[in-house]
C-alpha cells in the first residue's frame, strides 16, 4: 500500500477499550471515526497488546486498535542512539505505541512483536507531566518516537493539541518525526519555530524495498514544502542510510532531488544516521522476519547494538555530509558521530 494519505480500509475493524478509558473525549472521537468497528471492553490494554506469541505478519493487514489510559511512564529520557540536536533536556512521550507503517527495519517490531496500535486517551496527563518538567528546565520533546502521529492526526487531533500547548509554553521545543505526506495536516497546525516537522527521507529504491506503506520521495518533498509554506522550518532526516547496491549514486541523486525541489533556505537542519538496533530487538526481528534483507544483513555487534562496522559507518556519514554541504552549511548537519564526540 502506498499513498499520500493513509487509508484505513481493513484496519481497525475491532477496537479494544480499557474500562478506564471509556468516556474520555479522545475515546469518543476515535470511536466516532470508526462507527462500524466492533467495540470490545477489556480491563487492561496489555491483555491484547502484550499477548505472547503474536504474529506481526498475520496482523499487519488487519490491525486492531486499543484505547487505554497511561498511568505511568508518560515522558521518558531520549536514547543515546538518537539525535539530540544539541538539546540538553531531550525527552520523548508515548501518546501512541506502535506505527501504522510497515518499515522492515523499524525497531518497534523488535520491541513489541505485534502490529496492533495503542492510543492513550488521557492526553491531559501527558501535558501536565510536561508542565512539571518545564518547571525544572527547558524541554526538547519528541512526539513521534514510538509511532508516526501524522497519519493518525485526522483520527486523534493529538498533534494540533500538542502544537497549541507548545505555542503557549516558551521553554518547550517539540519535534514531529514522520514519513507521512498528508499536506493538509500542516495547514491546520498552529505555526511556531518551536514546533519542528521532521521528515524522514529515503531514495525511492529504499522506500520500495524497506518502507512498506509509506509515500514515495516526491510526495514527501511536497509535504516538506507545504509545511514550509505555512511558516514552519522543517528538519530533514536521512536516517537510516542503507548501504544498498549503488548507494552512493542513489543517495547523491536523492539529495539533489530534495535540495533542488525544496530550497536550503527553508531547512532548519539535517540529520544523518545509519541502521542501528539493540541486540535483543535484533534477535527477535531476525526470528520473526527470516526473509528481510535489511534485518538479516551481517551487521557488527558493538556495545550492545548492531550496525555497520565502524569503517563503513564512517564512510557513509562522511559521504552524506559532503554531499549535503554542496547545498547547506555544515553547522546545519547533525550526525550521531558528532553526538558521541561531545
């Protein structure tokens, strides 16, 4: 499935609702979005989401939706394996668990082992916890960390609510990471320099091979431009970069296409990263996806994470940096190697 706006056909025919989640405004909004779905009440979302021996492959074409109340772990410190963009107080939140897209390399497949989605409906508690942190120090908060919220926005309205919250809290910086190409979302979003649309971009060859269900590069570029036209300063994320056949040629052509069709002046910054995955998640994914080339590749294990060996990772990072410097200044380019050396 490839589209610029996610289709929910055959998705969410069953909605499981925690008893504690009944009556929340977001619960009612989502249920009204799926009037013909079968509603099933449960005591805990984990009864469905965390069942043992689930099959992602069997579920991916007909996911179930689970509505729940998040009682703890609302905000987490960001991982050292992710870009912090020189932000001291780096956090992420978990309004939604799991992603509607089907990227073969996604670490969520190793973390959860299910294709079903959980949406936590007690949004006010997430906002209150963020306010508590803001009383202590500024906060850089990634909203789409264990999910992609953009293709769910018409159903949930979460991003608009977070954007309004960000506008009213001067010490809050929020990032919205996405592969979605729904351009209308950015037209409805409150505009602020502290709300960062962050678009993951890949060559079409990589998209077709590994990023199933996601829009092609051209449509993602159009979404970048729409966000910029509304007044946002988008972030471009070339992460992960894969050393596929003729990768230098593919990524050179991709960077040229992106930069000539957007304009460096609209770009806030750029991130570069290569594939990386924890040992435990890799073990689960290799067992679950025996025919996935990007999962079964003989990566190197270092400090508990699988990835390309140091030499290849350095080669990729330097190559991407040099290509990008043809269009933007180096101070706008962030790499994980830079983060590690700080």
